[in-house]
């Protein structure tokens, strides 16, 4: 904590708080607040002034600045709860039951639309202060029209939220679940598992230790889970008449027509979701409750409990044509969670027009803006929207809307991929121009690309599955390719493997042998990272067979290149080197300087790793020549970096420094902060090796700042280097 660091250095300087304040110009009160922990992240200018006043050495100054970073200590507690329901009322007995519950798990069950989520979120927000270590939330989509959420996906997201660095997360699901339980032991956490399908979906997501509380909502009673956890379970039924009347009255903003309100409540069967829709319709029209009640009458002239679809229809029929069409098209998207840019794509309309139409749907309570620019529909409404689309949109119109949506996701993910991995070879299945009405985001810097991918990750994986289900195989293959670097860098290897499995099925459906071989190669790499080497070699055999059968020499070369990596993961260095040499020979024969440069670099790297550093030099220099010939600047920078590492191993730090600096000059204005940070980190390492501790600290700190902003897994390694005491004076 920065307050501890300030106190330590102040005491070491033999200064009181008052004396430090007088010398630095920082108020005594602010110094007290920093040292007491009330101010945890001071301004950078304050940190500099205090460091100058304390006359810190370069090493101490770097440690002092590091302690001021927001992630220098424990990560912030997760706060994932959705916003509270507007106008929540009633449910006093259920709220008291949740307050009084002593079991670690509380289940809230009841029919669709009865208000389970509203209750769970409202109570959780009230109870949040009792759980200072954070609140985790996930919608498990247990009753979605499409695939429910995989517990493995949820656990990985929870580990991220709990601040576990990606490089500390194990690859297997069981190990990740164990880590989640161990990380939650002793923490006062609140976990809300909304819309669960069954007990099997919930069990892996239960935190460890008695200090945590889990609230589970489901349309089913989850009897097995109740029996296992000792939870009595809470059954939520439709509210009593007086509670339903109060709920509707609040939404109507009037109590001047109690008879009309009572009639509406009866017509809606007291179901909260239906009452919310009717309340929204009333606010929009300004009709008195008695007029609305009359509008809801059945043809027989008497009020009766309506089917929920009837209330949906009543709200839907009142929409403008543009809003009704947009509502229908939203039902075509598999994910009920969607960003405004994707809404514009599926509608084929400009953003300003779409925002206006979404406002109408929001006012009608047919969609909810659960975060700025992100919208969600209740699963019942989402299913109803899909039904309306199937009934009222032609097959051609539905296909066009889905094509626009998947074009949006695929092209945007593709442009993000080019930023994340500038050294990657071009996509084999080239993207066509996006269809009219699609405006994928093209201009990304690395933080923006990562932010978009992290935000849309679950939606993109759902879109990938939808592309397969709808027979849109090119989109499925291309989107899998575009997500690979992100999923690999985040160590989401289960998701990466699932994506490439979809791509393989898509390529098979397209009878595209090179694309199928490509998918097999990437599945081989994923299985290698997961230590499933039998599966890895099986996929690589199939990749080679497909390439050889098609006479595709480039495919064979790529397969051997990836196979060298699999052997390296397996610890077989000789086989790794042999396959890389075969790949280099094939790429040279094909006169492909881009791939030959990559293969030559790989051969050089494997030689250096087995101790043949002098022999490795010629392959590195050959790689540099090939990359410059191919105009492959990104891989050229990588080679300058590896040449630096090689010369450092050969005991020539001065040459290593020159190579690292050449790499930094070649980066120039190229948008590649990750590569820049890698070079800076290595410059710090070689500076430390020659005893230049001040330069080492400066380079490490510069690299740390870049990687911290990117949320990169290597941030922790640099932090540990910066926190080391350095040479004794």
C-alpha cells in the first residue's frame, strides 16, 4: 500500500508528518490521509513531489512510484451487480427471508416473469455492504432458446474479477474450479447465479468457505441443490393483490383510479413482468387505468387472467413500425445482451436512428439498457421477439439481418486481431467486404481492441455458435480465426479449442480442405497447451494428411511449423528443431519469404535453447533478411529482440543492447505496445546484468506501465523485479 511506503521512507528520512508537509508543500492532512489508507491512489504530481522531498535513490524512487499504482496491492473488489429495478416495491416477506437466511446458498425459484431476478438484485444491492470483498453476478441463461452458459466460462470470468493474473490460472476446468474455491475461502463474497437451469450448472460455481453467500434464481426448485446445501429454498409466487396494485401504481405514477388499477392487475394475472409492460404502455399513452383496463378486455367482455403472450402482443402492437421491426430483429440475435453498434448492424440503420428507436423500446420496457450502450431483453420477451420475426419477416430479410450482425462481429474482431497480433500470417479464408448497413469498428489501438474483446467475449462465442447453427459457415470459420490470439493470450484455452472445433466443422461443411487443415493445426496447438499431446498429434496427423492429399505444400509446411511448437511444449527439443527445419526447407522451396522468415527464426530459437547459440546466430540473421524482403516489420522487430537475447546469452551485452535499441527504432510509430514493452523489459534485464541498476529500473518501469494498461499477464513479473531491493549499497 502506498501509505505504508510513504511512512517507511518518511521515517527513514527522520521527518515527522508536519515536517514533510512543510518541506514538500503537500498538506499535512493529505499526508495523514495517505498514510492512514484513506487515499490509496494519489495524484502522480503528489508522488513526484514527495519523492523529490524525500531525496529517494533511483531504486527507491521506482519502488515508491510502483506502490502508488492502483494495482500495486490487492485488486479492487468486484462489483458486478446489475442496476436496481426502477420502482421496486413489495416482496417484504421474501426480503425478510433472504435477510434471515443462514445457509451459504439460498435458492429463489418461481415461474417465468414472477420477478426472481428483480428480487435477487434488489436484495443484493441492499446487502452489499455486508460483503465488502465483492459481489459476483452472472446470468446463466438456463432457459434461453440457445445454448446455456457453460460453468467453465463463468469460473474463468470470476477468476478474472477476483484479480487472478492470466498467467496464474491453470488450464484445466477442474483446476480452475479448485482455484476459484480457494480464492474465495475466507472472503465475504456475495455470488448471484441468476436464471440457473439445474443443480449441475450451479455446483461448480459455489464459492468456498462459510463467509461467502450465494443466491441462485431458477424457474425450477433445484431440489437436489437444496438438499446438498441445507437451504430451505424460497419459492416466489405471483404477488398478492395489494402488492401487485402497489407495484402497478408506482409504475403508473398515479393512484387516482384504484378501480382501474385493480382491473388491470386482475387482467395481467398479477404477473410482475406483465404489469411492468402495462405500466410502460400507460406512461407512453397517458391513458387512465380504466381506459387501459377496457383495452385489455377479452372479446367476451369480462376481465380474466391473460396469457403472458397476450400482454406481450398488446405492448408490441402499440409500437411504431420502426420500433416493432427492431424488436423483431433483436429476437434473431442469439444473445439477449447486445451493444448499440451491433443493434445498428442487425437493423441496417444508422446509429442516431437506432438510438431513437431503442429509446422507444426502453420506454415500453421491452428492452433494458443495463449498462451505457448495452441492451438486454427478458428471455421470455426475447423468445417472443423471435416468434414475431419468424412470423412477420421473410426468410430473405431474416438472412440479411443475421448476415449484417455476423459481419459486424466478424469484421470488428478481425480488425482487433490485427492489432493484437501484428506478426500473424494473413487469414487464409479472406473476408469479403461487409454488407451494406454494417459499420465495423476499424480503428483500434491495443487498449481499445482488448477492451472491446473483453466486453464482447461471451457474445462473440455465442455468435460463433449461432453462425454454425444457421449454416453460415464462412462467418463461423473466420470469427474463430479472429478470436484466436485474444483467447490464447488470456489463457482461455478451453474456449479457444471450442472455437476451433466450430471452425473445423464449418470447413468440413464447406468441403474446404485447406481451411479444415488449418483448424486441425490450431486444435493441435490448443491441445498441446492443455497437455493433451495424444489429441494434439492426432489433429496434426489429420492436418498433414489433408494437406498432402490436396498437394498443398504450403499447408504441409505450416503443419510442420506448428508441429515443432507442439513438440516444444512436450519437451522434445530435437523433434521440435527437426520439424522447424523441415518447415524452413519447404517455405524456402516455395519462395515464401514471410513464412520462411518465421521458420528461420524458429530454427534459430530452438538451437539457442539447446545451447547452440553460435549456430543460431546465422538463422536469426537469415530471418532478418527474409523479413525485410517480405516487408514483415512486426516479425522483424521480434527478430531484433531475439537477437538481443541471443547475444546476451553469448556474453555480449553491448551488442545485445544495440539490437534491442534497433528493434525500438524499427517499431517507430507502429501500434505495437506489447512488442515495445518486451524490448524495454529485455533492455532492463541486460542493464541489470552489466550493473546499471538505474537504467534497469527505468526500462522496467516503462515496460510495466505499458503492460499494466494492457492488463498483460507479464505485468506481475515486472512488478516483482521493480520490488526487488537491488544491489546493496
